[in-house]
C-alpha cells in the first residue's frame, strides 16, 4: 500500500509543528499532534470524539498544561520527530491498513494516539473516558455514512472516494443485483446514444427493473422510465 496523508492529516501535522513552536519545543511529540488534530477542527478524528461527548477545548487545555514549556527559538516548519512520534505515525499507517484505506487520515492518527499508553494524549483521553474500541467503531460508522472532503487526495485516481473501505466495496461487486442494474444502465446509455455512463442511466436502469423497490416507489410518484427517457435524450432508451 502506498501510504499518503490526507489533506486534513497534513494540515493537522502542520498545525502540530506550530503548536510545538508556541511551546518553545524544538521537536515534534505526540502531544503536539493531539493539539494539531484539535486545531484542525472539522475532521473525522474530532467529530468522532464529539460524538462520544468529549469536550475538545477541555482536552486541548489539559494536553497543553501537561507539556512543559521549552526555550527553543527554532522557527522551522519541520521539527525532528521524537521516537514516540515515529511510533504514532507507524501505528497510524497500520490502522489505515486495517481499515483497507490507501491514505492516512486524522482518524488513524487519533486511534494511534489513543493506543500509546504512556503519552500525554492517551492519558488525557483515558481520563476523559475515551476507550479505543468505541472510538474505532464510531470512526467506522462515520466513514460508512459520509465523505470527508479532506480525504480528497490531489493525486488520487479515485478522487474523494479514496476513503471507501475496500471490503465494503467488494460486497457491491459480488452482488448479482448490482450487475443486473449496471447491464441495464449500459444498455440505456447505448440506446440514448450516450458516449459514457451517467447517473441518469443508472436511475433509468432501476426504473426498467420491475423487481426494484426504487422503481415501485418512484412510479407511485409518477416517475416512469418513459418520462425519464424524454428528459435524458431522444426517447430511444
């Protein structure tokens, strides 16, 4: 797997460097990463914690208070990673692999921090009642129901859907109903003279399938295959 940080994860790490600078530290530690993740704000990691009723401002204040101020004047945007930070990143990569993800996101970093028992973030999260498995389940639930725009990797062939769990996607491709719908959609696109498959052709395929619950519901609302053909093209589909 080619591990890459998502946009939000990269931003969180950049913020972690800034937090280290504010604290006068010439190194990057797990506590800085925690502060960076909270500073990132609307990401999967912080959203998952909020859904577990965690007060992020309280976590931020507690983490910062447990990190002694240093005297470094290093203004570098990139600080040396401590051994613990390297372990956090390595474990985050492993979390991404477990999820079947081709990116390392804020959620993987947070799960990794939660596992580093002796680190400041892990102790603070534990005191706040955060446990690893409930956090992991909350992250999984979120990824099944939405897309975080920060997962849109610039160089990804799959764009914003890079995050999709490969095992979940495999279920779709094993489904005979899925392939039946796709065959009807391709046929509809061909009849309409379309050069490529569009979402409208998928809807038309569902309407052409008399066994589809979607078709039954739409027909009750007056939406039929003939009506949709007229909207999509020349009525030949």
